């Protein structure tokens, strides 16, 4: 790297962490100065991202940019290697926006404010590191560092069953991390070269059995975070007990780390194994959509209903990843960005509702539209976006995934029809459970315990601002999707091409495999397999 070039990505990662370490030195008894300080740091880091990407990032290039590589612990082969491309850049901006708004949403935190805001900034830094890291060991360290603040934020500032939810979260995610470590070291020690560089690992050739086992290990590890059925059970408990800022980050950023890692590792680094596992991902995506929607409909707790809704919506990410089409992969990335914005807004508004009613049980609410008309309007807009109303980002993301899998020439027509029809069942159930949620909370019979007219106030200007910052890009992307897609279009094309280039070879090597018989994969093999054989000869 040029010595005079400013280390943009290092500054973006370390700014929140260094600022968090300085919090104990700030003189402040009531927490007022600390919360302004934390908000200022988060906003400054977000502004730094926007500046760096606006002036230093080339949207027409799919390669890694703003690359930095410094020896960190040479004895272990560990490098501080960071870089961004079209896959990580939009998720970085999403992380910056949601973390900044989550800190602003935590304005009323009075219990241990130094610890709270310090953990928020440290978690912010680790999340950025996950999306930027280009060294496998550095990626793992950032992935692990992020777990501790989340655990403490739930266990200290959560609800009544916060310790159970926090313990369940840390057990699931820490156990999943073991699979990252084992699978990662299997890649590192394979072959004649020893390296933690992710680009170099992606260019290695691995034995077929090893690649399948490593893919399965990564799928389990990242599937917990996504989450994929049946590794999802920590999520409803965590959301049900986390505070509103914690839920915003859980749904808006943490789940996207799983989707990002699946594309970065499983698709980009292990394309041969992806041929075998792609239909499994599509099936798991359908299960997520239908199962999540059915479970959401059965919930009486507001945040648990939204949590199961998140599980359902992340199923579209799996289908997009499995599609082998540019449109499907682009839809998967857009679905992650869209769902991050939508889920953060809904969980924030559920926190606003809880602050007024002190309950999350929908059967104990009702009739709140009369005294909270602005909250009702904002909640309705967020719900319409979640149920994929045309003109909202959710509609564009889900439509791209549907078209991506439907137009894929990798799967048989019968398989694609089943995937699309079953996914459509989840799409039909979504407005049912979301609209019934609005009816139970804002209409219906008034609960005598709430004392609506005497106690409850409508949404405040600060809360309107936070919600508007999330809803405006949702509507903007809905009407003009290029606002988001132009940041990663070139990368989506490269990913699809990279995944598809191994299909003819695999089809020739395994013409009678179970995959080929059931899914007719790939249909392009008839013409391209022969050409690939001739070239090799």
C-alpha cells in the first residue's frame, strides 16, 4: 500500500473501538455527556464511510478496493488485511446507519450508561470488521468479539427472562463459531501453501470430500446467525427479551452477517461444493419462509411475531444464493439490505409501543390508534414494507429472488415450480399475520389496564426522526431500486459467473448423481460439457 494513502478502512473499524475505550475517562454522572459522545462517534464513523466510498470507491469494479495489508502477528501468519467490494460495501453502510440510529434510540438508558454505550460502540466496531476483514483469522476474531457485547446488552438491559435468552444466544453462536474455526483451519492447512488470506484460500484446489465437509461446517456456523431452520430457536428468545436498540441491531445487522458469510465463503470460496448444496439451500429457504410465517401467525408477543417474520424473510436470501443467476444473487443482497431497514424500523416501533404500554402481549393492547395515530401510521408503513407492498424495498427484493430462481436453467421445471409455489404460500401468510398484528394492537377492544387516555402519549420528534431515517430509504429503493443495486451489480454478475463456471465440469463428472436426476442440473451441460471436454483434450 502507498505510504501516503490514508488507511480508510482501518480508521472506520477502529474509531468506535478506540472511542469506547475512552468512555471511562469522560466526566459525567448522569450519562448525558456520554450518550451525546457515543452518538457523535457513531455518526462520525458513518460519515467517514460515506465520504470514503463516495470519493474512493469505484462502483464499476468488482475487485477488492481500499485494500490494506499489514503484518500483525507474523509468527501466526496473521495479517491486518481489509478491503471492500460490492458484496460488503452496502452492508457496511447498512451497519453504520442502523448502529447510529440504535444509539440514538437508546436515549433513555440510565442504567450503567458508560457500560451500555461502550458495548454499543465496541459491537459496532466488530460488526464492521466482519464485513471488511480479508484475513480468515481476522474475520474469526471480529466474529467472536461481536458476540460478547450482544450477550451483555441482552443479559443486563433485557426483559424479565433476559438471562435465559442471553445464555441461549451465546451458547448457540459460540458453538457455531467452533465450526468456523475447524472448517477454516481445514482450508488453511490444505495443500502445500499455508495462508489465512481469503482470496488465496479461494484460489486453492481442495479434495472433493474436504470441500463438502468444509461447506457443511460453514453452513452450520453461518446458518445459526442467519438463522436457518432448525438452528433458529435462539432468535425469538433474544428478540423477545432484548431492548429496542438491541433488537434493531440483531435484526438489522447480525442476521445479515450470516447471509454475507454464506456468499463470501460458501459460494465464492467453495463453488464446487456449492453445486451439491445449492438445492439444499433452496429447500431450507422454502422451509424458513413457510415455517417462519406459520410460527409468526401463532405468536401473541409482538416482538416474537416480528422475530419469526425475520426468519421467514431471510429464507428469500437462501433461495437467491441458490439460484445461480445474477438476478437471484442481486435479489439476495437487496433482500438483506431491505430487511435490515424494515426490521430495524418495526423493532424500534415495538419498543416505542412497549415504552407506553409496558407490555408486548398483543391481547393486552388494543384501541391504541386513537391516542397514538402517528405511531399507528409509522407502524403501518413499516408493516406494508414487510409484506412486500409494491413501491417498497421488500417487494423489489422478493420479486428479484422469485425471478432469479424461476429463470434459472440449473434446476428442473418441477423443482422451480415447487420452490416458487411454496414460497408464495409464505408471501400470502405474511400480510395475514402483519395485518392481524396491527388490528390487535391499534384496534379491537381497549384494555382496561392501559388507561389509554390518561397515560399513553404519541410518538415524539426524536422517535419520528429515527423511524423516518429507516422508512425513507425503504420507499426510495422501492421506487428506484438502482439506489441500492448499483453498489453491487458488478459484483453480483461476477459471483454468478464464478459459481456457474464449475457446473459443466461437475455435470460431466457426475452425470448420474442424485442431484442430476432430481434437479436436472445443469441444463446447460448438453452444450458446454462437450466444449469443456474438447478444450481439456
